[in-house]
C-alpha cells in the first residue's frame, strides 16, 4: 500500500514516497542555475515540489505522467505545503498500484451504472427510451461512461465522476420537473446525454487530459455526432422530438460565451442547464474546501472557475476537523481499462435527515419506496 498520501503530509517532516508527476517545468534561479518545479499528486490531492540542486542529473530521467519516488522535506511556503526534493527517481508502472494515484468516485461504479439503467428503464416515452437504450447498450460507450471523469479539472474530475454527476442531476430533475410541471422524460434524456461526448473528449487512462478529438471538436459536437449515429437505427424517431433533444445538448452550457451555440429556449432545456450548473458548482466548492492545502486561515485559495475563495466552516466555527476515513486499496484493475478503476464505495454513514418539503421530495426521488411500501 502506498504511503504517505498527499493528505497525510505534515510540515517539518522528512518523507520518502511515490507520486505521479502532474506538471514539470525547468526554471532558472537568479544565479542562472536551473531548478525543477513540479506538481506531484496521488488520489488524495496535489503537492507543489521544487528540486533546487543536482538538476542536470535527473532532468531527462522522467516526464509528466511518470511515477516517481522522491525523498525530501515538507516545508510551508505562502501558507501551503511545499516539498523540497533531495532525491528523485522514475518508477516503472509495475511498481505501483494505479488506483493509489488517480482520484475516483467514492461510489461503486457498478452500482451507479445499475442506477442509471433504472432511470432509463423508467422512461415512459418509447422513442426517448429507444434512443437511450441504443446509446447505453453500446459496449464501448458503456465501458467509457462508467470510467470517465465529468471534467479535466473544474468539477467531478475523478474516475466515475461523469456517472456520479449525471445521477445527481437525475435526482434533482425528478423533483424539479414535478415542481415546474415540465416533461420529465425529456429532461432526463437531456441529463443522461448532455455530457456523453466527454467519454471521447477526455483521456483518462493515465491522468486526465484532452484527446485530439476533444481539442478539435469538443464534447457538445461529439455528443451530437453520437446521437445522430444511434438515430440512424431508429427510423421512426419523430423529427420534432429529435430537434428538441439536439437543442438540449447544444444549449446546456446556457450561454454563448460558455461554449453553447444556442441558449435554452424551452423550459426543459432551461431546467437542464440550471441543474447541470448547480451540481457542477456545488461539487466544485466541495472539492475546493476538501482539497485546499492552506495551512492557516478560514478560507481556501481563490478558485478561478467559481470566482471566489470558499469558507472552511469547521475552522470558522472553531470545530475540530473531521478526518476522512483511510482510503481502501482497490483490487487490481483489468488491462482493458489500463489498470485505472474507481475504488469500491466506502460504507455509508448515517446523516441527519433534513426536514423540509423539498428535502422530502428529493429523498423520495433518490430512494423511491419499494412496491407495496409507498405512503
């Protein structure tokens, strides 16, 4: 088992550990000598690192996305931990367990996939159901959908993140569609398909980056192409309904300046945009607070996508920090998934039950009563 993890590091301690290289830059000191500026990481976060001496000896020995074993000292610089590296060497892939180095959903991917299929099975419109089944029955799409992050960095940027994001928006859609009296089948179809192009837009076999297709076309256009491909096998799909589905995909970013070629122009499309935006921003703020490495103070560093810093509530209220449960090593993943797989879900813990009409509806949507148990 890997040790230590990034979130276990303490200032003033010497460490020897293994990490993946997220970024590598060669910079110049005021004296003209070279030094290395690295961003190292594992499944728990990232660590700024500097190697000030003997750089020429290791400069060509490793690259970005390589695994490295480092020896050095954890210090605090600008209120954040920084590793001063004394020694560094590249590690072969066979020396590490990939799941220790790449963040993944705390939920089990198999359970999430079954939940998504239940959402699709509940679709009443036969045409929309046929489209969703055609998409999710595709073996390559299904494999990628279970594994893909929802984004490279901004939100749900972890293995299984796309599926977790989609299910979260589905749960909210069930409540909001009833409240606003809009077509739930159409909204859920938009939810399931709105980011499906990301399974090809992103590379996630080893770290997260954009594929050439993602760079050149983008996930919205990739999704449109995927939908067109599946609709060729459903000749009786109503043309007007196809236009509505396509509009929801094209407009889900909500604004032209955010990459959508159209703004939402009917209620279901507008609802999809706001639910998608809400879920992505709430997850982005959760991750910002959880992963922030500020040593002192009640606020995180500034987050550009959210355009703000976030308050660390436990520090503000003077409460002791809640320690996360130790990570459980995942079983070795298959070669077909390049050994990167989401970890098993952690045991659920009881949480206080919110008491409001909206919360009650949301609980019913997320955990529907079994047949015969409805009240």
